C-alpha cells in the first residue's frame, strides 16, 4: 500500500513537471516579444532620425539663399538647432496666416527645414514632443516644412504642401538664429538662385539651383551580407523550439510555429508575425511609426542616412494597418533607381511584416563634373518633351555596381532622370 502511494505521488510529480516544462517552452514563443518590448524600453532610436530634412534652405537676407544637405558640414548643427528652437517657439495652436507666402521672406533671414515627405500636423507635434497647442483644426493639412524667421522677432511657422503658413509663436530674441546664420554665411556656402521660366518651360513654385558648378563623387558598391544564423539570433531567443528550413533556391526559413523569418539568397530578409484580433488596437500614425522605428533598431539597427520615403494607411473593421517605406541617402542625395531599403507593416502595437534589403557600403572612386542645371533642363525639354518643372536636383543612380550622379527633374508627379553628358 505504501509502495502504491509512493508510485502515485511520483507519477503526479512527473506529470506536474512535464506540464511546467511544456508551459515554459511554449510560453517562450510569444514571450520573445515581451523580451523585445523590455529591450525597447531600454533602447529607443531617436524618432526624428527618419524625418531628417532632405534639405534646409537658409535665407541669408537680401534675396541671397543657400541650401544645406546632409553631406554639408553644418547640416547636423543646423538640424539640431532647428528642432530645439521649433519646440521652444511652439507656444500656441497653429494659426493660418493667409497673407504670407515664401516671397514675403525673400529679404529676411531665416531657415526653412523640409521634411522628406509631407506629414500630418499632429504627427509633427508628437514627433517633436510638443505639449502645447491643438492641431485638430489643421490635421487635414500635410506639413512639408517649418520655418524659423527673423520677422520683427523670432517667428516659427508650419508650411503645408499648398504653401499655406501657420504661425506657432513669436518671441523677442533672434540672437541664436542670427548667430547661426552668420556662421553659415561665413562658411562660404554655395549660393542658390531662383530658377525662372522661359518660353519652352513653365516653373511651378520656387525652384532653386546652385550658382556654382556641380562636382559629385562616384562610388563603387559592396554588398554587406550577414550569415543566416546571425540574422536568426536577432529574432529568436530560444532555438530549442525553432526550426530551420532550407529551400532549393537558397532561401533559408526560421520558424517557431508562430513567427517566421525568411532569408533570401540575395541576403535580404523578411519577417512575418500574425497579429491577433486582440492585439489590433487602434494606434495613431505616430505611435505606429515609433513601433516600426524601434523594431528596426532592434532587428538589424537603424541605417545611417535612412529616411521615411512614404507611408500608407489602410483602415478596416478589424483595425488600422500602417505601412512604412524607408530609403537611404548617399552623400546627402537620393538614389533614384534603388528598391526600398526597409518596409515595415504595423498593426496595433505589433510589427506584422518587416522586409530589409541588403546593406551596402560605398567607396569613392572619383569625382564627376556634372552639366549645369540649365543644360540638364535643356536636355529634358529636347529629349523628354518636358513642358513643366516642379523641381530639379542632383541624385544618384546605380549603374554597373557603381553610384553615378545624375540630374532628377520632377514634373507632373514623375521623376525624369537626365544622365550626365560630360562623362
């Protein structure tokens, strides 16, 4: 009888241990996300990293302008200064000023900071962690830039993609702004002039081109591949419940039955995680953007010179899905024929899909003298039959494993590439 009792209790103990171990193993699958969330609390990427301006226009006074890009020596200082000053000047709700346009600021001194894409006013407010002012009256507007101007006192404005101005606040002191503009002016920057239309070409808005010649580096490209084990370690903390599957085309798949990581033969990766209905709580665009940024930072790191190229919002009865696409700049300029570097789809507070292209490193191989912007426009008019120009600026194109500078002409929502004729 005693022996049967001992065996009975032993069996109960073994069953309990088995249940405990099973729970521990299987709870680690969703638990992996909990570990990620804890780490995210400890390490968060700067949310303004992907919104770093594509250009900063500096009004030097007396109709003199220069443009600072991310390759410019004073870019970081000017960007950080602008963020700080905008936050301190944002003291009220955005109020439209119907009498203002950019021509009004021609003879004044100030900065205009252009976002990589237009953003909702509420997003901009959250991005800079501004606690005052109500943006609900302008949330249907997309903000393309903000301005800090010496206009009888320091004034801050938001500018929407229709060119309308919204004042945020005005203070008495312009000393800091004046000192920075003086420093920029003393650095002997290239001067930019407004492009005027001719009989064959209509210019919409304000288009600025440098008065100096354009000399840009040529870069060779190297693809930086990581082993599939290193990639898998960024997504799975417990390999005892993770399967590795290798397909005939060289693609490697890791899965724990819930999450899936696909590593393509090219070196690109794609991660998928099914978001349950309970997890699909409504989130704002900014909240979803932050989830995407933190996830990228923890799963491969935030790329240097990465920026938000576009976003899409899809709403349904199940909740809202946000899709973010990120690209990278080279020498402060866009690559016109490159695929998206990062694609991130967010539902609720979870990343549903994450695609990351292969990292590239560059090595300068020489310098090319670009044709003048006028020559590029003449080429666009004669060979591409362009009649209207929205903007013209230099960029890069991948060709034969090299990055070569080109002219990019924006017209009617399209980008027309004009390759250098001086090569």
